[in-house]
C-alpha cells in the first residue's frame, strides 16, 4: 500500500497570507497537487497535514469528500508551528500505523506536480538497503520523495524545519535518485514574487496548449 503525506501546515510567513488559498487559474495553490494525488490510482491513501486552525477553504468540495471518505484524511498537527519536521513526523506516524509499504512525501506549495510525474517515482522498486527514491532537478534533490516506512526511525529525531532532505543530503540513508528535466514540477511558491512567476508560467503553458489545439484543428 502506498500512502502519500501532503505537507500543508506551513505558516506562509514569507507570503504574508495563507498561500495555499491563493488562486491559480480555476484552482488554488494547495488544491492543485492534492487533486493529482487523490486522482492517482496508484496512491491508496493520502494524509493531509495542516495547522490546527486551518479552515480548509483551499480544498475543493470534491477533494474534501474523498479526504473524509475512504481515500484519505486530514491530520491537524498541534506542533506544526515548531517546524516542518513535526508535520513530517505526524504524517509518518499515521502512515506507519496504516502499515504502508511505501510513503510518498509531497509539498502543498508545489502546485505543478502531476500524477504522471509521481508515477515514475512509485514504480521504482526499493531493494534493501535502499530506503528512498528521490526526485532531482539540475542535480539537486527535491520533493516529492518516496520512502520505505523504516525511515520513520530516522525521521523521529528531526527538529525544527529540518525535513527529510537533510537525511538524504548527509548520507544517513541509501537510495535512488531520478533526474527530471521538467523545471515546472519543482516550482514552489513561498513569496509574492514566486506567486507572480507561477501565474505567468501557468498562463504561458495554457497559451501553448491552445495554440497546439488550434493548429491541430486547422491542419
């Protein structure tokens, strides 16, 4: 069973407002990649980690129905303000309790992640002593990252904003890496400038799709 941990408990301090609720086309930043997770047949269950007081207004009604149904659940992390590591530990604890075979860690502020991209990660077999399959862009490890549940023992001691990448970068874990050429997957939105660039990138991609569609009809 593959369980996804969707880290959505950040304070958005650099944005100055709750960034996951900001619109991105017909969607919100936070709901975009969540929709991909919930629609993916290879993801059995999704754990969405949020702040205790999150109103969840950034999640669509359709996705809420799935999260309060059989496809996943919302976990309100009481220690989220202490750093990302606490959200990560809350997610891992729940995933391990569900006896997950693989755990996929995703960030809610990476709205351009797709199910197709995620499928390339989860299809990789983890053979001992391998404990993870990481995404890479330009030689840099980036989320999403697939983990073996045994990694939970390494996750438990993490403090503050240290995420799982610390364990990969310092060599504490062994695993595989997949280099992706598509920059868009790894765009994360932390600031107003990031948001403006993401809006421009989305509009650019939509224009390309429209032009291709029009060309196909004309030929």
